[in-house]
């Protein structure tokens, strides 16, 4: 019993280790070998927050992820319903899994040409559209679990009782689907927030999201600023986790 | 009931959004790889395809990616099963039950950067080893990053997916009522060992099988982690494709496109195989 307690404490501590370590490095300035901890601590990286560059990077990432999540959540909600109630549901499902299973960066590399054609590369809109194409099938997959026979009957009941489509949506469907909508929104937000390869390719390195900046700092061998950008990357997901840990977890289940 | 028109428009939109990018991308890649379009391409040629199909780089990248994903998955599953079975009660509530969600906040990029700072020759572990007197010089510290066996990549992948599977198994324990099956088996006189191998493990693995297959494919295609932690040879497939297409050598581009088509076809055939083996494979329901 005692051993289990100790083991669990060690395990929990190790879960916190990456964040603690990155936070420490983000305050570091000089870290010569073989010092275990940075020799000098400074607020230089965090002072970077004053610097408009990092602020705009953060809000650019936030804006992109928010837009992608919003578009996917809305479009997938209405479209997934007709997929879920289709007789060919399973075939549609296989289709949905294909873009989702191909690595986003490989998808980006093959459809990049069309983005160049319509001059969307290197633009924020281009990145949002490209991320939408990757995340939309995933959004549909999340919703498919939610549309079921029970819900269908409730919806039909509302219509039988004289509710029009709008009333049925606002008074019946929306309250019942709130959790599914939030789950979809936050899952897609995270996909977009975590994305690097496709964003860098379609954005031609010009759309500097946080993940792109981490790679830039690593290439400049500036580990302290890279750690700082890493810390900024994990903050929003942690806020989500604080709101509700269920929002950051989604899994398929076999029948 | 929705009007038939709305229904058809929705289904059409779905199929369009899902297939047009893949199909149009494949067409472009095919034309480029055959020399029909492209800056340096002057005539139709199957040279790029021959190089890719009969050469070593593509197949070694596929092999290396498969090796990384299978090994990472095996380690993650072993650890996740051990923890979720042994600590079942603690995972349901309390600090551990919340803490286990914490790693899901880490994107591959951040975890890869963390691994790099921990495991590289001048990383944290090496510094610790030096100060403890285990190593005399950072040069004798083993290569775990940019190494031939992909140790850094596997380490990072395990960090990324193990927490996910711990949560998944812990949820399945509840939804599949495993505790009562265990109890039943015990009543019938099964030993603890038998309960583990004949009851608990089969239910958990069967119920998680779709996720396990999907994650194996995801890890195969991972990009950020091997980009930061991998080396030139062997390479993982995504990194190899992007490098061929983005490299300065324009002659390599057709090969990059041929590789991407082959990879897409490979994943497609795996998906179709899984689907035809079990038509309900992709029929998901919430955990």
C-alpha cells in the first residue's frame, strides 16, 4: 500500500516534469555544460511578451484555431446528421477516415499546388482553409457518435407537435447536443493549435503560428525562447482541461 | 424529416470536402511524377517511379516508420495496461485521475523539444550523469537523439500516446463493466492470472482495437517528432517525402511526388482492408 502511494507520487511528479523543465528553461539565459540548471535566470524570454511579435504570434494562432474550430463545428454539425442517418453510413465513415489518417503534411504537399494557383499560399486564409480540410472529417467522426435513433425520435416528436425546424433546433436539438458541440469545437481547436507541418507548408513559413515559431527558435539554436514558445503552446489546452477534462479526450470504440 | 434536397446537398458536400483534396492532389502528384508537368520536366518518363519503386529510400522509410510505430505502440500499450489495471481505483478519482489528462495538453512539437533537451548529448540526463560521475565527458554519452534506432522518436511517441491509452482503458473498465466480469470469473474459481489473461486483457484490447490500429497509422505518418529528433538515414516517411519535394535539387521533386502517391495508396489499402475484414470497423460510438 505504501509502495503504491510512493510509486503514484513519483508518477504524478513525472507527469509535471516536462512543464516544470520547460518553464525553468524559459527563464534561463546561460546553460553551459555540465551545469544541471541554467546558470543565470532572466525574464528576457518572458519580456518578449512586451515585444509585439510574440503577442501577435499568439493571437494569430488563437485566431486561426478559433476560426477553424468554429467553421468545422458548424458545418460538420449539419452535414454529419445526414451522414449518420444514411444507409451507407459505414461507407461514408471510411471516406471520413482517409484524410484524417493520411499525415496532414503529406496531404498539404499534394494539394499545395492548387493553393499556389489561387494564391492562397502564405496567407492566413489559406492556412485556415487547409486546416479546415484536414479537420472537417474528424469533426464529422466526432458527431456521428451523437446522432442516434433516440435523438431522431425526439426530433420527429417535436415536429409532430408542431415545432418548425428553427424551434426544433433551438429548443430540442441544441440543448441535447451542447456537449457534442463543445467536444467537437475543442477537439478541432486542439488539432489546429498543435498543427505544424501543413501550416508551415501552406503558410510558406510566412504565417508564423506558435508551432512554426518553436521550430524557428530551435533552428536559431535559441532554446530559451523555444521553451518560452512551448510554454505558450500548452497554456490554452491546460485552460480547457481546467474547464472540463473531457473536452481534451476523444476516442473511437469498436462494436 | 429533412427535405430530400437538403439531405442530398449535405451528403454531396461531405463527399466533396473529403475526397476532392485527396483526389485532386493525387492527380497533380501523378502528373508531376510522370514528367507531364513541372519546371524541369521535358518529357513523359517513368524514371522517378523506377527510382522510387526499385530504390532503397522509399521502402526503408516505410520500414523505419512501421518499426517506430509498432515499437512505440507496444511499449505504450504495455505501460498503459499495467497502470490502468493496477491503479484502476486511483484513476477513477483523486489527483491521479486528473493528472493523467495533463500530458494531452502537449503537442508533438513541444514533447519532441522536451525530449531533445532531456536526452541529447548535452541534455539534462547527460549533465546529471556527468555530475554524478557516471560519464567523464559528454562525448561518451550514448546517442539517443538523431540515432540509428530512433530511440528519441520512440521515447517521445510513448510519452505522447501512453496517457491517452491509460485514460481509454480506464474508461473502458467502467463502461464495459469489467469489474463485474472479474468478479464473476473469480466466483467460478478462476485464478488471478486467468482473470487477467482470459477476461481483462481480451476485453480491453478488443474494445480498443480500432483506436490501436488508427494510432499505429498516425504514428507512422508523424512529422514534427522525427523532424526534430530523427536523422538523415533512416528517415520516417513524412519527413522523407517533404524533404524530396522541398529540397534544392529540383530533380528530386518527381520522386517526392511518386513517394507520396505510393504512401497514400498504401494507407488507402490498409483502410479498405480493415473495412472489408469487418464492415462495422469504422462504426464508432462514444466511450
